[in-house]
C-alpha cells in the first residue's frame, strides 16, 4: 500500500511541477514566442477584438494587386463594400491552404461573434507541387504554438521539431514521385498517362513561333501548366479533401455559415498553351469539388472561368492574382452568395462591369493609389494628411490605371489638386505617363509653378491635357507630381476626370 501511495505522491508532484512550469511559461514567455514564431495570432485575435461577424480566409490571391489598379484593396475588403452594416475581418497568410485555414479557424474562441466564414478554395492547392511545396515546413512551424494544447507542450513540440519538417530535396522527391505514379485518365486516347511523360513530351516538342523555331519561354510556361493542373483529385488520398472536410465539420460544430470561394484560373492560357485535355482536367476537378461540398451544405462560389487572361497579373506563371477588375468580379460573386444569410443587409456598391472615368484621392489613406508611403500628417488642405514630395521622395500619390478599364471615346483629361510650397520650385512637374506594347511611350511633364506660384498657402493647380489619337493602343496611364528636388511640395485632394 505504501508503495502505491509513494507512486501517487510522485505523480502528483510531477503533475504539479509541470503545471507550475506551464503557468510560468504562459505568463512570462509565451507571448514573446507567439509574436516571434506565429505572428498570424494577431489576425486571429483581431477577429475577436473587433467582434467580426463575417471573416475571409485567404492567401496571396486575396491581397495581390496590379500596378495600374486604382483600387488596390483586397477581395475581402471589396466584399465588405456590399454589406456596410456587417463587421468584416480577414485572416490572410501567403501560400496557405485548407489545412492551414483549419488551424486558424480552430484557434478562434468559441464565444466569438463569428457567424459566417468564407474560405478560399484554390484548385492548385490539390496539386502535388503545392502539397509537397518547399514552403510547407515554414507554414507548419508557424502553426505549432497556436494549436489547442497547453502552451508549454506546444513550445516543446516547436523546440524538438514536432511538426512536418522535410528538406526541399525530400519534398521534391515527393512531388516528382506523384507526377510519375499518379495515373491520368483521359476522355479519349492520349499518348501519355502521367504528368512526367506529358511534361517531357511538351518540353521536347515545344511551343513554336510562326517561323517554326521553338519559343523557349512559352514552352517552359506550357510545361509548368501541365505540372500544375494535370491531376485528378483522389478523394481518399488527397490530403486537401480531408482538410476541407475538417473545416466543414468545424463549421457545423460552431454553427457557422460556410462559403467556399473557388478561385478563377487562367483557362484561356491553359487552353492556348496546352489544349483542351488540360482544361478538361481543371473542369473535372472543379465539378468534383462543387458537387462534394454542395452536398455537405456548403455554399460554393464558382469563379473558375470568370476572369479572362488579360485580368491575370502574372502572365508568365500560374497564380490566382487578379487586376482590380478581376478582384471586383470575384467580390461581387461572393457578395451575391451572402444574400441568403443577410438578405436585408446587401447594398449594391458598384457594378463589376461599370467603367469609371472620374477619380479622387483625399490623401487620408482610405483610397489606395500608388506611392501611398508619401502620405504625411505634417500639413493638409483638408482632413489630416497630404502627399509629401521632395527630399529624395520624388513622386506624389499616383493614379495608375489600366486604359482598357476606361470608357470609350475619351478625348482629354482634366487634372486638379491642391499644392503647398514654402519656396519657388521650378522643377516639380505634373506628369502624365502613357505606355504599352502597341504604343509609343509618352512622358508629358508640366511645371507646377507655371500654373500656380503661391508660397506658404494652399493653392489649386488645374491642367487640361488632350489625349493622343492612338490612346487606346496604350495599356497604362499614370498621373502624379514629380519633384526630384530638395524643396518640399505637398499635394492634397487630387482629382482626375477623363472627358469625352
């Protein structure tokens, strides 16, 4: 009997010591480790702190923009435009997939205000090269401390590398093995039954130029499309299926409305480079996912073929990075899907297809143009901020816009803004820059002081500029103040109107 008492005492003593160590670690050291190894915790906490009702989980597809976008906001921010009375939040981490999202969602306290969860469904994340990506080790490491275990246990797991850790070479072996061993089933006879053989054949044959020579750049891209999209989802073996299933189960447990946002892929490019066989695989996988998760009660937003080639930011790689126009199209689709949950809260924002010709930036930071780092609270015409130029900060806020998104038949531009200077500066210019592969580059500079010369007070600067006859052959127009001097000039309330 004494022997058992001794064992019990030792066990209780050990448990007490562990409890004390966990308490000390949690109170004095855990937060510092969280910020160092798992900074995503701040986005998760923000969901609770701001009492967000609707949250969007995404990766770089949510936040990447194109240089000529006027509205450079994320897809999630654009969705919120349609529901101004609802509190939106987002949890965003580059290269994330459903397994990562699940851990984020699990870390949200059960007593949070979250009612609706929108999860990015990226078709490429089911591909072997993403499943066995060289980014996976870093992603898994970033999750260890936020998992639902005692903090001290999580810290020990982090210290002893108790997570999926492999070298880049080991992961390369994994995805190349999958490319060879995963057999492809075509709708009609096809000479290759796996990615490796198909990729090799494309590399050998190549994409040809008009003169019959091999286009090396296009050939490399075609091969990459094959390696990225030539797969058929195995619902038993593919780990992403389990990840999304786990999210469905968690949403049911938490009583969340669940939306899967299936991202657009560059179908135009896939078809032109590789052909219908590859497009068929992409659509088969889409159909499987839509069918599977619709049956599980998930709202699926199918954007797969929504966006044309011209609206993809990356033309030489496979990504889900879209222009402002593309992001707005997806945001509109998602906002429409939310009407079933919030029928009285929907407010029509701006038609995704509407082409606007008037632009305004008050420099308060809410409207995102180029060169937002120039905003300062040193002085302002209206509000609290303006754009500061000079002293090695050569450019003011900049309207960078895609010409194809402008209305037809435009003839001129009307530009106005407020400027403040303390000394005469004859080198600062209003610049209208027009460029494109089918257009002779133009850089038009107009000296600001030729228009408005006042010192130590705000003064309006106005300029009208006739557009060139071949304006619509160009791709991008940029409008900004260029000040390469040490003399400061502040710009505020910039207006740009394209006129017919």
